């Protein structure tokens, strides 16, 4: 399975390794070495692997995406940045995988709370990170995980101690600016007991081909509350691999909103482990146009009793775009009284668009309430007639309903600045004539 | 206002309406009653332009125009309003958006400019109070997660704002408790005017306790088998539909 191209990545690694953060930390060095070994053996995932059967990543093996050396970020157009950077938030800006202090906004943080870039965090709080980095997901999960562990140059670190509530959301803004660049990041978010945090991960890039690989581990303490938004708006030529791995303690609440709009090829995995009476909500919206391939994998592990999971993923696919949804819910033998609902709905706007959907329930407990549903289709004729009977012509009715299909997910965003930006991106991709933005 | 002459309608090659004749003048309220399967809903759907019905004969004239030729949205803009038996849920579109889109479509149809944003809000909020609804409803998605009563109330709210000429209420009382029914009936009564007509399609006489019709028609097997005044509804309530069906047979 090891190809010449994967060994090019591995061969190049020796020259990159000395520049990576955490050189002074033996535990991290050993984690990276182990990851590199895994990756050297397996290479990137292949279509033969069940979890990758719909998504061919051969293209990234053909190219060699290389990490950028640390660079000045003064060439970032500030007007363009404003389109993506939230005003009322703390932000960590990563340009081509490296922290930019001048573009980031971190003043006014409470002393007890840590929000900083990963490279600095490895210097300032290595002991804490040793207990968390790589604990939310194992290098063996799949070779992209191992790849990010070995290659990561930076990322975000958030630590909210017990009972602290973050007054503003934290945004990590990943920006890709160079052709053929490899931006690899690892993020760790810790919310201790009863803490609350909202974090936004935004991915954007200039109109060039690049590879963005970002893995996030989230630890939600007992009765803590974390909402994570992912706004994936990579360039149409880019490759994006993202993973979000969540550990929820007893009574913990976790909400994820995954907006997958960009990339030529984009894959995102979201896994969460549920302890007693914890709750998770996974929301997703993927919009594909032209030849985009957008793949989302979710796995919800009900490990203990009385936990609740709700999942709704929606896709709108036009032109020759392809959307993939694989959702697994696994209910362990101990997880009695599990309450789980998973839904995936797809709207196909062209004959050449394709949706591959595969919901899976694996239930080992006997007293549970689990359901799932899938739809792939066109607009509902009853809804079209309802709008017509309210004076709206058929074409506009179709446009409104297409927009509404996506907007249901956008409306779930509780942060206004983010809501407006996501809405804008929906309308850029599907400029529905007759949908009056000013009335929304 | 509306003139239906010898209307026959097929659904999937089966004749559902078998020669309907009905004359509705401005300001009148007509109740159309009948047992399940008599063709009541078909009649309201055919008037509002729903697809899936084949008109095989007869005419429907609305304000001097051939109603059957118009697409549904043109009928609506010309003042025909169908209050649905089962209002459709539309996640992702707020009530206020739909109301604005609908009202502006009517205004455009009549060559008028878009409604002023402030005037619109004043108008809508006034009607919301009239129907004893919470203003928050306006910003929720159309009918999504509404109770049966809330959905019906929402239909009447739309009617109150769009000010149609011909209002067709399709089984509006089904699924309503008595309090919700009173609110809906009050809403309808407040809209009564000399230039607005109502067609109330209903299975039950109960609605007619609160909205008094000028005429009652009994529909059975696709035909109007009996017409009379408001007292006919009481008779039906007492005796059931069996006797009119038999009398017609």
C-alpha cells in the first residue's frame, strides 16, 4: 500500500521535523515518532477501507503539499479578513498553519482562562497538554490522524476551568494563502466541570490548491457545555481533511454545527463518546456545486445509560457535485435508556449530482429509543403549492424552498456575526432569485 | 363573485365531482357540508388550483374571469384564498417572510409599490393581536412545530393580512378545541364585509354555531343534493347525513 508519493511526504519529514513545535517535550516527540511510523506504513487512506470507500484521496498523493516556513502575515488583505473574522469574539489567526499575533485578537481574556495558539501552549502549559493532546483520538484511528500528529505546526488551545463561562466566543481562523501549501494543525479544547464555551473554527483560503488537515479534540467536563461551530469555506481547488473528536463526561452537553461549503475534496469526521446522561447535538449542512466532493462521517458512541443524541445533516447538491454522509450510532451494552435520533436529508438540484448516504445503528443494549431516517430527493410538491396559494409563482417558490432547506440549519446559529456570515456564503453558492435577503 | 356551472372533475380517471352548480354573491357566506368522500375537499382544491385534478366539463367564473385558466398564484393574487385543512410546515422560512412575500406579490400584481417596512409591521402586529397570537410566532418558521390550533390560527392570520375577496375555508374546524375555534371564528367574523365572500367546507355543524352562514349546501356523491338556509345545518346535525343521501338517491 505504501506508494512512492507517500514516501515523498515521509522523506520530506526529516527536514521539517526540527522546525515543528514541542521539540523540548519528550512525550510529544514520542507521540510524533509513533504517528510517523503509522503513517509510513499505511500512507493515506485507500478506497479499500470501508470508512473511505466513497472518497478517493489519491490526488493528494500525486501532489506534494509542503508546509510553509513561518512567514510575515502583512500581505493578508484586511478587508478580506473582515469578511471572516468575527468582531465580537476572541480570535486566533493561523496563516498557512502558523500563528499570526498581529491578526489575532486576544485582549481582555480572564486570567484563569487560556486561549492561545498551540505552539505557545506547548511552551506555557505542557503538563496540561500532555494529559489531553492525542487522548481524544488515537493515531491508529486512521492515517490522517497520524499524519496530523506527526506534521502539525500549530493550532488552537482553549482551557476553561471549572465553573467559568466564556463571555465571548473564541474563533480560530485558518487561512491558506499559498499554492501547494500544507497547513496541518491540532486543536485542543478543554471545558472543565460546569464550564461553558463557544468555539468557532473557520477555514478559508485564496483561490489556489492547498491541503488543509486539522484535527480537534474536545473534552467536555461533567455538566459542562460546549458549542463548536465549524465553517469550512476552503477554496474550490483545495483539499480539506478535518476531524473533531469529543469526550463528554457525565451530564455534559455538546453541540456541533458543521457547515461544509468549500473544497474540491473535503472530508470531515466527527466522533463523540457519551457518558451517563450526557447530550449531544450534531448538525450539518453541506452544499456542493460544480465538481465538489464533500464527505461527512459521524460516529456517536453511547457508552453509558441515559444519554441523548440528536443528529441532523442536510445536503444540497447541484451540477456534478457529490455528497457523502456516513453516520454511525453505536449503543453499548451498558447504555440503557439511550435516546437517539439521526436524520440525513439530501436535495438534488441536477441529474448529475449524487448523494451517498449510509446511516448505521448498532445497538447492543435492549432498552433504548433509537431512530434514523434518510431522504434523497427533490422539493416537496405540497410545499410548492402552499406557497403558490400564497401568491408566490412556482419558480420563486422553488427558489425559496431550496434556500429554506439550507436555511433551517443556518437558523440554528446563535451567534449573530457568524449567522450572517454563513448566510452570506449560502447565498453566494445558491443565489436564489426571489429570495429577498433584506426580509430574512 | 363566483359562479360554478355544471362542473365535473376526475381524479385518476374516477369522477369525483358530478355536475356542481353554485352561485356565490359578494358578501355571502356559504357552507358546504357533507360526509367523508363526498368531494368537499376536491371542490376547494379545484377552486384554488391544486394540481392532480382533471376538469372534464363545466365552468368556474370568478369576477367575470375564467378561474380554471389561472395558475394558483394568479388566483391568489386576484383574491382567492384557501385556508388549508392541513397547513404545510416550511422549516427555514419565517412567517413574517412569507407574509411579506405574499403581500408584495399582490401589490406587484396590481401595479403597486412594495409595502413600507414600518407600515407592514404595524399591520401585521395589529392582526396578530386580533387573533390572540404571540408576536414571536412571526419570527418562527411557517407552521413548524405549531399545534393544530396554532396552524389554523396562522391560516386566518394570513387571510387577515392578504385581505382576499373569496375565502375558502377547508375543514377549518377540524382539530380545533373550542377555545381555538372561538378565536378562529372571531377572526373570520371580523373579516366579513359586503365585498368579501366565504366558502366554508366542513364536516361538522359546530363551526356554524360561531360563523353564521347565509346558505348551506349538502354535497353527497359529487353533487349538491340539498340547499337551504342556516337551519339546514341544524337539521343535518340532528339527523345525520343519511337522510339527504337517501333522498338524493
